[in-house]
């Protein structure tokens, strides 16, 4: 199952991504975490001293690996971030993703991948979504199953909609603070996501009392799934002090359990995934990719390819 954490910058989505990944891993669930945020902090919050090798720096290699011997994709040069799999493509199992050559192993056995930060050569000339494209390609070619968890820390706010990556998930958790800014990002995300049948649930964060919960309910309604109360244990983790999941307040530990239960109950819809893959590939082809590659990329869609196991 694939889950994205999104929200306003500073809402705590990276912290929530890490807490959820650690919660699932501590209960024996295999987890791959992916840092797809322009601010690459997930490794630090997961307890690593370094960062994984950036996926964005190895995009051509990833394309070459995934195209396999698909006759519709004669070279990596004509692959773009939305290129769909077809017969002959190399599909990835969850174990393949977890053992990616650019992954690091975090505490609790979590495999961590990262898009990578901006480099000096990127400043002023590149869009960050050129790096996020590696994640989109990997998820396009991933065949994951129940009880396997891919947790992605996404870019902040509406930046998530700059690519089709926002449709690659079984469920999206939007982290919202009980503020007007926090709920406005939710409303914007809800409006965009509803057009594409994206399953969305809201996690309130940094909640100080019943009035904060009432505020979230007023503005979010039934999309409010649960909330995290202000936590001294989480603040200690964010400050680099010792942290263990057992340090979490019971109400916050219960909130993490609600997130997992909700994700486990989510139905995996491979048919929808396939439709969205083709739709965003055609949109990108028409908008820029046909001109960039000099090829009609609609021909990369294999009408007889079936998504799923």
C-alpha cells in the first residue's frame, strides 16, 4: 500500500511521515520511505546521520533499468517521468524497491530513498520536479501488495500537483494545523484532488485542546480522520534528543494506529491506477514531452498491459 503525506510547509508532514513509518515498522510491517520534498529532512527525522544517494542524479540509469526490453521504448532517452510500463518493462516488487542500490537502511529496518536536494548547478535553471520524476517512474513500475508500505513525504502545499505523482497513492494524508493557513491548504488540495479520484484524509497536528479540534471539524468536516496533540516527545525528536515510539503520549500513539488501520482498509484499485498513468502521460506528452523527445509518446502506452500482480 502506498501513502503520501502532504500539507503546508511547517505543518509537520515530514515528522508525521517518519512517525508513521516507524510505527508500522515497529509492528513488523516492511516499509520503504521516500523523501520527495525539496527540503530533504526525512533521513534526519528517521535517525540517520547521512542521506541516501539522490535518485534525481541517476534518472537515466533508473530509466534504463525500468524500460527492460519493452519494444515501445527503444531507449532511455525517450522515457519521461510519466512513461508507463508495458509488456517487456521491468516491473518492481516491493522487495526490489527496498533493495534499491541507492537506498539506506534507517532504524527499525526502514529502507529510505530520497530524490535529493538542489545542487549548485540547479539553482536558477532547474525545476525541482525534474528530480521528483524518478519517484514517479519507480511507483509507475511498482507492483506492491497488502501489508507492504511505501511512505512518501511529498513537496509542500500545491506543489504536489506539478506532476502526476499525487495520483500514485492508495491514500493521501494531509497534515493540517488548526489555523486558517493550515485548512486553506486542505481546501485547495481537496478541490484539486477530487477531480482525479484521489482518496484524502486529514490529520490534525499540533493540537492544544478541544477548541483546536472544533476548529478543524468546522473547516474540514468528515475528512478529519484523527489528530496529534502537541507532544513533548515529538519536540524532543525534532530537537535531536533521544526519542523512542514508547515515549509518545498514548493519545498520539493511538492516532498512528488509526492511520495504519485506515490505510489497511483502503481498497487497492489497479484499474484506476492504470487509467491515471495513461492520462497523465498523454497530458505531459502533448504539453512538452513530444517536442522534447521528438517522438509521439502516446505510442508508449501498451493497450494490452494489465496493471497489478
